C-alpha cells in the first residue's frame, strides 16, 4: 500500500509498504481522509517508542475517516463496510496511508451528514476541546471562557462547544477571521494584533489556550480567583512553572466522546471547518506549510482516496 513515512533525515517520503493485518482486538480501516497536524513530526512519540527507544519510519496523520476493511478476533460493534472516524494513539502509526490499524475504543461511526474529508477534521480538535473544557475545566453554564486561537483547528471546536454548554465565549483571532469566529458562537472577538486581551479582560472563569508563549503568560492575569487554565501547546509539560504543567494536557482517544460529538454534528449544533483538501501526492507540502490556498481557518485534510468533487486544492466547510 501507499504510505507517507518519515525517513532517516526526518523528511516525509512516499513509500510502498506492506498492508497491515488486524490482530486480536484490532480494526483495519481503509482510510479515505486524514487530518494534518504539522507539529506532530517533532513530537516525542513520533521519534520514540513507548519504551523510550528510538522510533523510525513513523507514519503521521493520527485522525482519520474511512471504512472498516476487516476486524481481528474478539472485535464487536464494528463490521466490514461501516464508515468510521477516529484517532490513533500517538505512538501508533497514523493514517497517511491507504490502510491503518486502530482499536475499537479509538473509533466511532462517522457522522452521517459529513463527507470523509469533513469527518477527518473532527477527532483531534473535537476531542481536545471536549476534554479540555468538560473533563478538565468542568465548564458550567454561564461561566466566562476565553479561547485563544478561535479560528484554528482546536479553537473552532472550543468556541462552539463552550457556547453549546451555555458559557459566555470570548475569543482571540485575527481581524480577517473576526466575523467567522463570531458566527461560531463567540460573543466577543479580540483582534490579537490590534489589542491586548489582558488589558480588556478580567474575571475569566476558564482560559483555553492553543497559542502558548507570551499569550499564555499574559493569560494568568485575566483569570478570576479559582479560575482554570487549560493549555495544549507542546512543550508546556516541560515548563519550569508548575501552574503551566498542571494546565497542560494531551488529548486521548475516546469512543464515547466521539459518539457524542458525532451526535452534536448530526443535530446541527457543531460543525467542522476544513481549510483545504490536499491530494495524497501533496501531503508532504501540507506538513511543510507550503499550501498557499489555506485561509487559516480550521483544519487541513489529506485525501487518501481522491474526492470526486476535488480538483487540486479545495477549501470547504460543513
């Protein structure tokens, strides 16, 4: 099968590799589309095994949408031909290949009103926002939430889910994305280039940070006593500031939450945003940030199976 892997020089190259077979408790998925998380190429799990040893020839792309091709012994709840979406463990090979191995606990039925390209943009962003807001911050109706990077791959879900929960949502974004983020549900959008959010805001219950750096540092001052900070920025776990370490978390696969997110999508309460659909042969360029057609909204997706409506690059949204 075709796959994109990291070579010994840390470059992504297309290779023909053996198609995997599902073992006991595993599911083989025929991948139709995979989401792009460009920073994962530098992450520890991409370069190391769980044991701590070196890892080579990793296949990136840990969120996907496709069709069940086969199941291993003991798998229940999924059958061949079923459309599914999900995310793999970070130490596992990803979905920038024609087939990938996953586990039943990592996937759920694909929302019926989404294409595979749209569904592939959901798992990581949707689960990150869900787990950050609901599991860690315990967001309550009526609370004030500040989402940094409201137009990004995670931010679009954080804004929508916080608003669905009944929170008052404030977001930072560029001026060109102000209207877009407002349409997602933010009641106030601050242009981070034109104004300092920390001079305008106080008494925030939850800050959901997707930016890091100075933005994270300045965010502590806007929290009310007892307020909760959430950050997903890589490297925060190594911070010398214990507050940052405690605020940081890494998203984990969760079948039940994927199912609930899918229900919200089918009901029209939540929508993914696909910035560009890139053909498989241009996947390496997507990870290198060389896709000029991007608008800076939502998630970029690689089409493993060519989309019938796609001609070259395509931007779409659900």
